[in-house]
């Protein structure tokens, strides 16, 4: 049997970052940058007011106190978005709004709160020091400075900064487009009355959600029965829209394990036994004219999820251009003793929580690769290495957090 580490290494040797493309800014959200971006101009681009108030010459109002306010005549208003029609002269001021350009002649802003709010003339009861409440051009970034670096992720704040310097596009590694296909004669769409012997497709939904949460564009291609030719035809149809294909089911040694039969004959997909539980049968390789990577995951729901976490997520991250591919395990104290099989790495759905500031973990429900309800309550996987068969209560164990929206 092949080790988990070796299988992951083999997978990562095949998948490569998707070629960089120039995307509209909103589309670039969540993507990895493939260019260094520099500020074309200062940010902010011009001196502007940080407050609603009055643009003044600070020297005019140094003597202002609450008891003896200084009066200035108000020459007019400067609104946000207006530009330089009026200037401040000695003894006078302009009413100014937040974000409006500082008019010529002014060197400070008196906040509205320090005044009587006058329109023709204003009484000022507190002096600003020179430069006070003025946001200087280039305060945030100077022209030519780095806005965002290659390999950085375009999160909300990077998106904001790119927009702030005027960029409406960015060169990034696109999100991988992933086609998800379920297989099995017994597998049917939820929403219809159950017939004897049938089960509903849960893997298809699990996998599109996992792909989306991992930053991919998921496309659920539905269900194919256990029919080698049909499977080959459906895969062929969908290759056009796929950077990666994920199938589930049909990879064991059973009579009807048609994914294995259909893809084995192409010669580019290998079906192997990986020393892990759950998730032992794994298929991986490439198909089609563009050598599109394909994962053929086992059908049992827990096996499929574990295989996604251990092999598919790192592959997707590589395709999306990330440098860090795997989730680092964290240590937690095991609440109840656990046993695990020898010679295989075990991944056990578990619930991690903080108790008095300490991270503790307990296996969630029984072990069993078909037990979906237990999995739905889990927020982590306990990882037990190949050599360990018994873990005592209170021992420290490695835990892989699952990406969950409510974490
Ligand atoms: P297989 O890998 O095809 O032998 O399937 C292993 C187990 O997983 C069987 O009990 C299948 O019924 C089940 N299974 C296969 N595909 C799915 C699916 N899409 N959703 C839920 N269970 C599935
Ligand atoms: Mg099957």
C-alpha cells in the first residue's frame, strides 16, 4: 500500500498553477495575484478634509477660546467632489465637507463642533494647529509604492486598495473550475420519492460545497449509473468546462466499479490503495486532450470527504496559485481513549472545542465510512499516524480543522 504522504506528493507533482489571466476586479476576489501592482499616483490623490467644518488659515484663529471666539467671514462652501474654485484669504474661511479638497490658502480645518455653525460668518472657539484635520496627498501610499504583491491573496482589503488606486482589473491565477460527478446505479437525485435499494446523492453536494469553500468554481454534473461507456461519454462532455474533475464511487474492486474500469483503460489514471482509513481506494491521473487532472474518490461519504481534505484541497490550492497547500494540524487533548488500525493513517471525524482556554477534542460518533450524520456534527478530523493503534485519554493528538462557516 502507498503512504498518504507519497500519494499527496504524486498528486502535487501532476497539478500545476493555472495560467494567470487578467480579470475584472470583482472577479479577482479570493484569487492569488500573478503581478506586482504599484500605485500610479498618490493615495489620497489630493489634500482633503478629515472633518465637516471650516477650512482656515490656522494663524487667523490661534487666539480663539470659548470665552473669546474668533469670527471669520465665510466665503462659500467646498463640497466633496468639487475642485479649487474658491480660495481662503486672511480673515476668511470656507465651509468644507469631509473628503472635499483643501482650498488654496487654507492649512487647517476647524471641526463644525468648535464653531457656532455660521453661514455668512462663523465664530470659532478653539484653534486647530496647522495641518490639523487635513489628510495629506500620499498619506496612505506614495505614487510608485507597492499596492499588492505577486502571490498575495486578493481579500476584501486588497480589493479595496486596488480599487482605491484606480485598478479595475488584476492579473491573477483564476479559480479552478471543477466538475463533480457522482456514480452508481443506486444513486439518485434527492427530491424524488425513494425506491427500494436507492440512496440519494450526498457526495455530489458535499463536493461542490467543499470545492466552493476551497475557492474553486464547482459544477455539479449530476449522476451517472454504473455503465462504462456512458461514464466515458459524460466525462468527455464535461471536460470542456473543467480544470479538474472529481468523481465519487466505483473505485473499489467490486463487479460494478466502473470508474475504475472506464479510466484504467485510458492508462493515465492510476487506481491505488492508500494506507489510510477511511479512503483507502484512490484514483488519480489525467484525462482528455488537455491532460485535465481527475480524482476518483471512493463512494462512502466519509471517505470522500477525507480524501478531499487530504488530497483534493491541496491540489486545488496549487492550481489556484497558493504557496501553502496543506492545512497544518493543531494539537488538542483527547477527551476519550481512541483505537486506530495499524499501518494506516486514520482520520476520525471529531469535535474540537475550547474548555477553560484549552483545546480539547473528542471523536464524533462511531467510526464508519458511511456515517454521514456523525460527520455533519464534526468540525475537525483527528489524525492518528500509521504506527499508533491506541491513544489514551488525555494524550495530545493531531487535529485537522475542517473549514466550516460557523467556526
Ligand atoms: P462505491 O465506491 O461505488 O463502491 O460506493 C461505496 C459506498 O458509497 C456505497 O455504499 C454507495 O452506495 C455509497 N455511495 C456511492 N456514491 C454515493 C453518493 N454520491 N452519495 C452517497 N453515497 C454514495
Ligand atoms: Mg458504486
